[in-house]
C-alpha cells in the first residue's frame, strides 16, 4: 500500500490537496502443502486472463483458476500438463492456484546438448538452446545399448523434480549433430576479472561460465566475456594471458 499527495491547479479547483490511497489485491496461501493437478484450460494470447487447473481431493474433482502471474519460471502451460501448486484465497475470498510449477508436460519438447560432466551415477549436459547445464541421472539413459561418455551428443526432455529441472529420457545423437560455436583464430590478450572457484559444484547448473575476462577490442573499447572450466588449458591461476574468442 502507498499514500501519495496530488495537487490540482485549475480555475475550478476547490480542493488543493487530495489524498490518494491505493492498494494492490494480494492472495493468502492457505497451506504450504503443494497439490498436484492437470491444466484443463490454457491462458490465451488473445487476452483471456485466466486458465483452469483440475485436481482431486477425497475422490472429488475440483477446478481452480490461475493467471500468468501465478506460474513459476518462464514456461507456457498447455492443456494436459501435470502441475503442482498451492491453494490460496484472494481479497474476495475466492480460491485459486498460485506458485504453479510445471512437473510433466503432456507433449514434452525434446532438447539437445552434449555430455560435459560424468560422475559415479550422475552427470551434466551442456544445453544447446541456452548457456546452461542440466543435471541427469544415469538411470535416464538405461535404454541405450552403449554407455554414455563425455562429449556424446544427446537428446532429452526436461522434467521438474523436487523443484529442479532434470534431463530425462536421454537418447544418443550421431556424432557432430550439435555445433555450439565457431572459433576465431585471432589470438587476443586479456586479463582475468573473475577467476573460477575450485570445488564449487553448485555453480554447474546456475552458471556454467562463471569466469570473466576483460580485453581491448579492435576499436580500443573495453569488452568483457565469460569463460568456464573447459575453456582453461591447464590447472593453474591466470592473470594476463592470451586466448581465442568464439561466436
């Protein structure tokens, strides 16, 4: 809520100061427990401001409305998608779904990437569509005749488990199917602004390119570019150095 003071100045102004009070409607979450359901009505691009989600409780089926502001993450919900949500009431006392998360899409999109990290029972895939790595468990590739290895080109779908995106239903692609970048053969001199943090595994999913380099471009402007583990040749700390840029 905010309070503001507005002045009116015209011939027939009888009141010099008007107190304006506005408040934004808010929703109150009834329970922290998350409920699972299915999208029955999508949000429409033509201005339909509400969609609907169905869920079951003690054998009965219920429907709740939701808006685009209730959906978490940059996702578009489709009819048939499985979602989880919390139940809330607005100022009028009407029930609705809030904090809606996509769990399993009805018609999942297949994404592509390259195996970039392998551990004992899990690994990470460097995604081709965004600069980001995604976690996968080896059990999601159990249908493959050959075991996955570093550098394999793969295809997968994305599901949300325990609030995090993971790669599932992994299949191999022919070698060379994915090309991330082109290398500029020009050697450039630069300076490290932000080095890599050794042993910080949490950054794999959040920022696969956590390092920062500053260099002087051909027009003498100062430029910054990111770099990651695989870009560094050798296990050492860096200050001034030479590198090749990619596009």
